[in-house]
């Protein structure tokens, strides 16, 4: 599961219309990247899907169920925050298990899910450490682990690598792609970085001022950009 539909989704903040009305279909298991310049509405769109913001109009459907009126917890989506959102006083084990503990899961179940997530993320040897004793990349993996244990219908990432240095960013990009190969769960990944979009996506959604300029595979966008904006942004001549 992990099919998401947006129909005429609008968002205004006061008098500002940030998203004027947007349609989008995300298929189960797809790796979808939202790309576009700073301020174009990428985070807002992701937060609308996650239920962290209410739509001003239109409808969001997740796995056939109208989600527009559901709160974030009921949508079964996992927003992966940047690694600084970890609890510094808790071990990796407790950080990863925290959402399950909050949901009232019993200890044995939590430990089992934490072990599974740690295995997928190569964190098994680090479970007793605190975030301060980890590298940036390892901390990012802990943040992802905290999402994995909830077994979400989709993972939502908002520029998760923007705080990392260039070498680490390349590494984490590969790790997230690998994670998608392993889990085959829908992922929506927000970035303003064209290279990330082109290398990670099954499907790229190019946004400009709250509107979709084009949706397509990296090769579609590269070889058949819909307009000058897409061509300029993806970096191919037209
Ligand atoms: P991006 O993530 O693409 O950089 P955002 O979605 O953060 O863009 O922002 C899109 C526009 O919406 C910007 O003009 C921003 O100032 C505005 N915006 C975002 N959140 C709020 C808010 N809570 N209140 C008012 N304006 C907002
Ligand atoms: Mg943003």
C-alpha cells in the first residue's frame, strides 16, 4: 500500500495562495521527488500530504481512503525529519523505538522492530550509543529507523540531506535509494537539488510557484522538457 492521490488541492496562507490547485497521482512503491526552487511550495505540499497542514480546498486520498480530514497519525505516513530531531539523551535503541512506545506497544515487540530496522540500516552495533557518539550519516539513519518501525504506507523526506557535507550527501543518497530497493515502500522526497532528483527518482514532479510544470521520469524530463522552466531547471538545452 502507498497510493496517494491529490485532486485540486489548494493552500492559502492568509491572502497568499501558495498552492492554487494541484492534481497528482503517486503509485504504490514509487520513489517520487518534488523538485523546484526555494519557496515554490515543496514543503507545504509535503506537509499537506502528511496532514501537518490542513488543505484550503480539494481532496487527498491515501490507499483509496479520503485522508483530508484525518490527522497526521491516522494517515500512516512517516515524515523523516532531519537528524537533529533525535533525542540526545536517549540511546539509538530508544530513539528508534520511541514511536512504538508512544503507541503503547509492548517491550518485546518494540525490541523486535528496533532490531529489524537496525539490521536494514546497518545500525545493529550502535544501538546502545547516544546520538552524540554517532557520525552525521549514522544519525540520519537513526532518524529513518524511527520512521521504519511504524511500517508506514509511505515515507516523506523534506530535504533530509541539506545539513550534511557533500561527500556524506552522496553516501546518504545511495543509502536512501538502497533502502527503497529493500523496502519497496512509496517514498516522497523533497529537494531543490537537480542531481538528487535525477539520480534518485522514479518520477519527478517539477514545481514552480505552487504549480506542477511537469511530471515524468528523469529521462522524460531530460529528453522532453515541457517548457523552458523545466529545461533550465533540469539543465538540458531546448
Ligand atoms: P519550499 O519548501 O519549496 O522552499 P515552502 O513550501 O516552504 O517552499 O513555502 C512556499 C511559500 O509559502 C513561501 O512563499 C513561504 O513563505 C510560504 N509559507 C510557507 N509556510 C507558511 C506559513 N506557515 N505561513 C505563511 N506563509 C507560509
Ligand atoms: Mg522547503
